[in-house]
């Protein structure tokens, strides 16, 4: 356990800051890397991340830095950079990574340019690292404020999983170990796209019945892709699959659902994204998920419809009509 007394967090957005907070509450010494010097300075001087997580007083054990070299002595790393930027950040950090360094991947997405999962990106950029995945139903503000939260911590090594759980877990932030990294990654990526769809249902006022149906059929799509890629079906029924899906598809607090709500009300994607600081991962993951589905021969009509809407190839109303016009079939299909 002493090996993980020092925790490095790459990414000082809302989620990275919240994870740094819970690790500090768990008794760890936390070094939080921020891309912007001003964010690091504010955290160190005022003990608050006013840019990304205002109104939360940060623990004294958190020290911010804008130099990735400062994370080189940490016993474990939480990589919380957005999925589409993770490769670049890992490439910068690679010279400072020690041998067999556990790196807990906390971004939920698929690299658009390569169709790689985050674990695959890590393997290419820091081959000596030991990969782990953190996923599950968790809003940054809830975690930062110490509200009860449960997540999946996936790694192939059970002993490492339990050590990391002890390192960052608290009575109010409860990680559960899983050996299924693929299931944890696919669940986290696909639910973001489905949350945009649920937001559109809300924004178009299509009703709660449609909302529930979309979550259920979306869950079937998520499970089909994950299993086709080698995941265990049971994983998707847990926190990193169904749990995360229900949370993200049921609250406007979700960036992805709120994006869909705006689209459903008739706003353009450009106007929605132009006023946001934080990344809406479902927008960038949608093309990659659809491409992966095609590669693995998996039918994902909801995700395909969302991708077409986001790409401006079809209107919201036409996409809804196309989904409702699909042939009747067996529920398990």
C-alpha cells in the first residue's frame, strides 16, 4: 500500500479534480497536472479550481503543477485527459513514467482516428505501464462533494485492483474490482452516445415511455458491441454499463444528455458546443463506435442515428422516424 501513497492525476478538469479530491480524502499525497498554468496556480494559492469545479474547497494534500515531470515519482497515475487528447498527453508523460507503473484510465471514449480503446492507446505510448480502467455512474460534482458514489475499477490483476481500490476509495467513493477492461471501456464510451439520444427524446418531448425504451434498446446495443469485442456480458449489467447508462441518460447534469436536449429543442450542434468548456465525449466517440460496430458486424441503429444527426446528415425528426419504422423483431436481437 505504501507504493501508492503518492498519486498523480493527469488532467485538472472537473473529473480529474474530483478524483484528486477523493484520493486526498483517502489519505494520499496528490499531484494534479493542469494543462493551463493559471489553473495550477489557482489550485495551489486558493485551494479551488474556479475554472472547472468552482465552489468546492480542495484538500490541502492536493498540489497542482503544469509540469508532467512532477508526476514521475508518483506510485500510480490517474489519466483523466479527454479521450481524443489522451495519446498526446501520454506521449508527453512517457519519459517520466517508471517501469510497471499502474495507470488508471478515467476517460470514457474511443480514439476517433484509430478506433483504439484507451487501453490500446496506453499500450502503444507507454508499453511498460500496467493498465487499469475506472468507469461507472459518477458526476464530478457529486464525488468532489463527498456524496455516495460507486464505480468499477477494472484491471487484469486482482491484487493490483484491490491495492488501487484501497488507495483511492473511501466510505463514500466505493470502487468495485472487475477483471474485464474491455467491458468497462465499451460501457463508458457507448453510454455517452446513448445519453445524447435520450436528451433528444426529452428535448423533443417524446415521453417517458420512449425514454425508457431507448435506454433498454441502447443497453442491448452496448452489450452486443462489448461482447463482440471480447467483453463479458455480465460486466455490462454492472456499474460501468447499466449503472452509468441510467445515470447519464437520466439527468440534464450530464453534458451528453444536455447536448441532446438542446438538439431536440432545435439548437445546432455548433451553438451547443461553442459555449462549453468541458468536452462532450459522446460527440467525438459516435463515429468511432459506429465504425467499430461495422468492423465487428454489430447492429447499433440508435448509435448510427445519433452519428448521422451529429454529422448533419439527417434531421432529428427524420432519424426518429427511421428508428420507429424499423421492422418488428425479437427483443434479444
